[in-house]
């Protein structure tokens, strides 16, 4: 039910932090690349299984949760991760499944921090990242065939963490996207919201002239720190965000 892997995720080599150990956890379609102070494979698998079970069980009783492309009503009886996805979809104006990858990444990362398993962590789930490190982070943006892909990124101050950094693309990957942007990268405190917002902003960017419309939409969503939009050789950015060159 959850997104499937679509290609070798070579861009994972762009994400690194000194002193952290990298490991991978895959449970069904969920494929996480994690960096922490020690390998936490079994702990992470347990969390992923739990969250997938909560989401999948909810879908069995509420199939619209899986298929809706528009916000669905909040359900106070739903598991916390489901309520978080519903709220993220409501804020961004999309269906709740637009937030699934970010929600899992964010929940797993925060849980491992809260349980004292690690003091720093990066969780990447199909281009959606939860990051909490003691030092500033540099994250490159993968933008498919754009000449800017891998050449620009964003700097995340340690003072802003933990934070979610999520990317949606209309030209790369498996996610449902009605736009043509090579990359829409959103930064927000909520990784689920960053994921949903990247989707809805990406949906409106069908050409280079739509970059300004995408930036305006980002301003209206609320509770996101900033956004970067890349389409072809053009780039636009809004918010409290620092663009950096990776060359």
C-alpha cells in the first residue's frame, strides 16, 4: 500500500554527517537510509513495522484514506501518525497519503531520539528527510535531469533542528505529482507537513513561469520554513532558507 522503491537511490551518498554510522532498514515498501551514533537496525525495524501496521489497519477500515487526493476529515480515534497525516494533508490541501513518507521518517527519527538510542540522527525515506544533528547540515537537492541537480543545496542550522526536509518531483520517481518541476524541496518542523506541502506546491508548477505561483502557495500554507523550486535551469526560493553551492 505504501510507495515502492523505483530506482537505485544513489543520491543517498550525498547525505552524510561526521561521526555517524549509516545503515539501511527495509520493511516491505518502506526503505529507510539512516545515520545515527550506532546501528539501530532492530529498533528501527520495530518502529517501522508498528507505524506501517497502524496505517495499513486504518486503511482497511477507511479506504478513502488511501485513495483521496483531497483532505479527509480528522479522526480523533485514529492512531497519532494517521492524525498527523490527515492534518498535514488538510494544511497543504492534498490527500493524507501525500504525507506518508515524511510522516514515517519523522516519527522513526523522533522516537529514536526520545528513547535515548542516539543523540543525532538522519532518516531518509525516498527523498524525504528527518534530520537532527548537533552541527549545521548541508543537504544537496536531487533534481533529475536539471543541470542544477546535485549542484545546489540548502544549509540547515543546528538551531533549527529537528526539522523535516522533503522533496517532490514531477519528473523523477514514483510519487503522484501533477506538475513538471524537477524538484520542490520544503523545509518544516513537521516532516509530514513538509512532505505534503512539497506535493501540493509541485502540482502547480507545470512550467518555468509557474515558479512564482509555487512560491506564493508556499507562503499561504503556513508553518513551513521555506521552499526551493527547480525546473530545468531555473530556480526559485522563499522563506528562511539558505541556498548553497555544492560545486
